[in-house]
C-alpha cells in the first residue's frame, strides 16, 4: 500500500475514533437521563404533551442511531481497510468483525440496526411497541459502547500510525 494512502486511511480511523468517543459520551448522558425516569407506558403516552421528555427521547433515538451507524458502517469499514482485511456487504463486514472478535455477535448488530429503524417508526405507531423498542435500545447502549472500546483498543497497537 502506498504510504500516503495508508496514512490517509489511518487518519480516517483516528477521526472516526474521536467522533465515536464523543457520540458515546452524548448517548450515555441521554440514556442515563431516560433510565432515571424509569419510562413506562404512561410516560410514553404523555410524550405528545411533554416537550422535555419528547425532546429527550428524540435526542436518544438520534444519538443511538448515529453511534450505531458510525460504528457499524464507517469505523468498522475503515478499520477493516487499514488492517488489510477483505471488505464486502455490511453483513460480510459484521461477520468478519465477529470472527476477529471486535463485536460479539453479528446477529445482535443486525438486530440493533433494525431496532434503530423501529424506534423511528414505532414513535408514531404504538405506545406499547415504542416502549418495548425503547427498553431494548436502552439495554443495547452498552453493546455500542463496548464495541467502540474494542475498536479503540485494537487500534491502540498501531499508535505510531495513528
């Protein structure tokens, strides 16, 4: 690999790691605030009339989706490339990441991606479905955070290139 191309790829990895560190921080803050409220069906049903909680939920959904996307679509691909691993479809990349040990389960990641989409659509559909999706997403936050940490730990061995 040409030196400048390799440097460019490592620069992208470094920038994505910095970005995901910030995204983790913001997602953790929002998820902790929502968890402290112990959301239930009544909480969900009053969202339409409670701007503070509604905006908090919007922030959570946005931050959850953003971190999932940055990790699963952008950072994973960038790390595979600098590691000279083959890349392919998103599922192929997730399967490779699972094999390497960067993620615990590609199936779980596909579910998290689906969950991100459900959160957006359930918001307008059903309070019960939204509550279920929200609770599952709150439980999945730790998966995203631990994945970001594993990516950062993996790249630590290449400190001189970053």
